[in-house]
C-alpha cells in the first residue's frame, strides 16, 4: 500500500497507507522492548525505550509519508553496483554521472535507485529503517532514555508533527533524519509562512460590462506584479529568502492567490509578510469595489533561532557522532524545513541528520548503501553516547 501523503485532503493522516505503516511499526516497537507505545487518531506513533545511562533524554523523529510529485505511488527499488557508466533506471530514465558527479564517489559500490517510475522514498523510509535497526540493537548496549516519534504528512506542511501531543515526546533534545547527502547535517532552516489572498470581483455579461465588471484575475495580476521578480526560488540561493507565487486559481467572480514566504532571517521574514499585507492594502485602494482578504499563516521556524548556550549540545553531539563514523559533518544551509523546524519552535531543539540519499523528490533519487550505513552508525552513536 502506498504511503504518499495527499495535499488535497484535510484529514490527518491524509492517506490510509500511513496509518497501516504506523500500525506495523508499533508492533515492531513493542517487540523491540518499547513501552508506552501509542498511535493516536492522527497516526502519530510514539514509543519510549527506558535507559540505564545518565544524561539527556533523546528523541528521534522520522516521517511516515512519501512525497507526491505526480509520479507512481508504487515504488520498485533496484539494487545495482555502480561501474562508472550511466545506470539505466527504466521508463526512459538514466542515472548519469555526468549529471550527478557525486556518483563518482561510489564507484564499485552498491546503490539503491528507482525503476524510473517513482521517487525512491529514502525520504523518509531510510530514516525509519535506520532508527528501527538501531533500536533492535539497544538491548546489547547502554543508553539513556530514548523516545521515538513517527509522524505522517511531513511533506505537505508538517501536518503530522503539528498534530502530535508533545507530552508524549517529552525529551531534552531530538534529531530528525531527513536530510540528503554525505554526512550532511542541518540546523539552519527557513522560517516559512503561507499567504492566501482571496479576491472577489464583480461579474458581469460582456455586453453590459462597461463600468460594472471587476475582473478578479486581472486584480491578481496587478497584485503579483508588486513583488520583486529577483526574489523568487529560481533566483535565490543560500540564506536568500523569497516570496513565491505558488498558485493562482480563479474565475470571473473569485480568484485565490497562494504565496509561500521563506527567509532564514527572522526579521526579514517578518518584513516579507508585512510587504504582502501592504501590497494587499495598495490593491484594495486601487480596486475599492473588490473584496480582498489576506490570511497569513506561519508554518515553521528556523532551527537556528532555537539554539543557545543551554542546548547547543544537540549540535555538538551530532558533530561528534558523525566524526565517529570517520567523516566530518557538513553543515547545510537548508532551503526548506523539517519536522524538527516545528519541534524546535516548541522548545525541543531538533537538528537534522543525513539519510545518505540524494536527489529527493525525483525519479533520479538514489541511496548509496555505504551512506545509508553511515547514517545508521551516526544514529547509533547518538543513542549509545559512543562518540
């Protein structure tokens, strides 16, 4: 059964497959010695593993859903050994080292890839596998108290983690495993918001429209023209933020404009929201007979804003855990967010750990087995404090 999330649905979880997966994992967690194993009505799954070491209570979080980017919801992974030549995936797609030079780092190694019809789903099934494998070995090692949370619908606005009863995830610090690449860690993410602007015009028949018709589609055009075209996703990088006109849906009577707001800097994030409100005011003054309503919602915050001297240890420990695997951690300025972005705003500092995969949300997604193992060993080092 597919575990894709479905943005067209308002329930949490948005797909039955996520609930089925949560039930399967709950059974395994109980078999592994987990206590207080709970699945709530939102398919948020938590479990506690009591420890015998002093120190902070640690949380590990992964999401149940796989992204829907218009590809097949059914995933058929392939295990291949990279010999230096393009890998034929299927469905007319190839994994070409000319396009993805990082493949050269895995010459002669095994790689998990797609069949060209879907994403691979290492985002975030690799995380689930690594966490569960580590938990299966905990009985042979000393460790502090550990709590895990597996949540649905991360890919569509962190809906699952926002539905989680955080009293069940009572930890001092936590880690999501939801990042690409080689020993990559992320503790800088966007501040994210969404603006929904509703424009109600005045419809009229063309033969009697003069002086009567107020076209909401043309008002939407004038509205979006008030934003800087150089501050969009395709024109920015690093810590540069943007306002992204994500969708325009309208007819002769009503048009909805949806904008995504992103910035690493909290003050600039606030300024972008203020800019949208000012643009709405200007357009309303320009078209007084139209009805224009703007609703702006914060989605998640920058993890870095939650870090300070009292909790910097979550990042320091993560760096040390990665180093214990033989690789120096590579901080990523993340142009996105994770469940940890929300958890961090709720007082649980939660940096992000690499899964080992590359090219998330694509038929070209692939997961070198050696990086998959390194992600697991990083999680194991954090759980056992062996770093």
